[in-house]
């Protein structure tokens, strides 16, 4: 199916070299009927950057912006392997609703197009508007992994020792949804990026920039009927899905470089989305040991590019989530001290966020065995966190675990037996 003036269809999947070659591809999908690739460890869904009421040039810029964002994410994510990038378009007189899209791909859609347990999804979308003769855009991001019945929060189980007793407390990321600050962009900038993208999308008979190539990105409003057949360092060998199209090698973006075609020069939020996608790929598992560190380095590089472009005081939530992602990676690498430092930084960026403060407190307490003093300090901080979010099940569960420790060690408890029983009953109700 092809829609006139539709944004670029960006659907490519790169499987790890150790896996059997397979193709994942589909046509343009309306937001009312989204699907994901069942064999991809991580799917990225790109919804339109919706243009508010304005002149026709604004509507055209909206289509162009979404198309370029699709290309940017595609070229950035290919190196992570086992990924799918899906273009979703709004039907006439309709608006793409991110909650409905996520509900369909995680719970209510057709089984063949829904996420499977463990698969990750990152969703990027935005709005475009004009103010005082200038063009502004605002972007949004959500991400998660599929559980048994829908997306579930990312949780770490943190063991704490208290003599011969052992607790296991649960903590989460500071957030899994972000609203980025509006930023200004010029129409002529979009035009230049469009031209640079098409120039970069040249396939060459060999993985060498000195070898002449053939342009394949003729228009950001046409489909991109290629899949990745082989990866060799920064280079990807593209195979066409339709006869008569040229095949060959194209160089993908890696590391810290920001090529001329990169929309992230004006929209660094796409670098952040790239880092999130790589982080989800690591969390989804199945990455060969030799590829884990290079993939982790690519995640860190993408987050660092965003932070170089946007100061922390202008984006505390994004910096806080980035610190949380780094903390998760450090924890998974058995770097407990580094993980604690990252989660503390996240809490400093987001002092009013219950998840960030709780994770920092639990990670700090886990650095050494608990005693009466540190157990009380942790319980006091968790009570303060509970005041921020009284219904948070993780905080309530962690407090219940601590109060269970008090029941085992009455000499540690600041409460009488009756007070402790009442608190445990209240938390468990």
C-alpha cells in the first residue's frame, strides 16, 4: 500500500551475524492498525510530528520532519542488530494517539503483530507549531519492554545483607516517558538535511567511501524497500526487496560522529532515542558476549551526544533518565559503586520523583551490610518517598520488607511490637 505524500516508510531489520538471515518488512501502517516485527528484539515506532493549525508550508514541514526522523533512527539503530523501525501515518482527519498505538502493539492488536514477552519498544513522536513567525517543534519519547500482558516497568532486584538475614528490594528507572523542551528549527535547515540524507544514502559495490556509489534515497516521501543482508564494521550491505533496484554497501552512523545528514544537529532528542533503543537491545538479551561492550559503548556515546547538545539545567528529566540508564548498565556489569553513583545523580536531577529517590536510597544502602542505623536511615527515606507517591507498590513493598526485618530484629526497630504490626498491616492493605 502506498499513500500519496506519505512520510518515508522506514522498515529495516538487522539480525546479528550469528543468527540465520531473515527478513522483516511491511508496508506503511496507519496509526489505527500498528504492528511490530515479531522477530526483532527492539521495535521503534515513529509517529508523526503533528503540525498544529498553520500555513501549508507548516504541514509540508511536518511530513518532511517525520520522514527525516525515521531515517535518523534507522541509521542510528542498525548497529544494535535485531531491530525494526516502523513508520506510522495518520489517516485523513485522524490523529495518531500514542496510548492507543501502544495498547494495540502490547495488548489488543493481532497476535502476529504484537510484542512478545521481553521485546522492547521505543516510541518517538512530536508536534510542530509556528510562533511569532518562527518554527518550533517539541518531541516526546516512551519506552519499555513487554511483559505477560502489556508493557512493564524496568525493575532491578537489589539484595541487602543484614547479618544472616537477606532482603531483596525492588527499584525502577526514574521514568520511562519524557517530554522534551520545544526547540526552534528553520525550514531551510530541513531542506539542507533532506539533501544531505539523500546524498549519504548511496550504495557502493565495496565498503569504501572512495568507491563511487548510486543514490537510493531519491525522496523522503517514498518507501525504502531494502533490508540489511550483512554488517561489516560501520558498513551495511543492503539488499533490495524489489527487482531492478541497486544493491550494495552503505556506511551507517556509529560512535560520536555527527554527519551532515544528521537531524540531531537540530533535534538531539533523536540521539537520546537512539541510546534508549540500544539500552533496550541489551536488556532484551541474546547479544553475543563479544558484541555487548561495543553495543554498550554505542549507547553511552549516544547519550553523551545528547548531553553535549542540551545542558542539564535545561533538561533535568532527560539527564536524570540517562543517569538511570547508565546505572542499570553498571549494575548489570557488577559495578556496584558506579551504579550507586549514577542513581544518586538521577535523584539529584529529579528530587521530586519517587522512583529516582527510592532507587538512590536502596542502592546506597546496598553498598555495605545493614545495621540498625543504616536500616533506620533507609526506612526514613522510603517513608519520605512514600509521601511523594503514596500508592507506589514498590515503595510500599520495600517498606514492608524492612519492617519484616525489624520483626526479626526487635532491637533494631524504632517501634514497639504493636506499632510495627499496625504499620505492616497498613502498608499491606
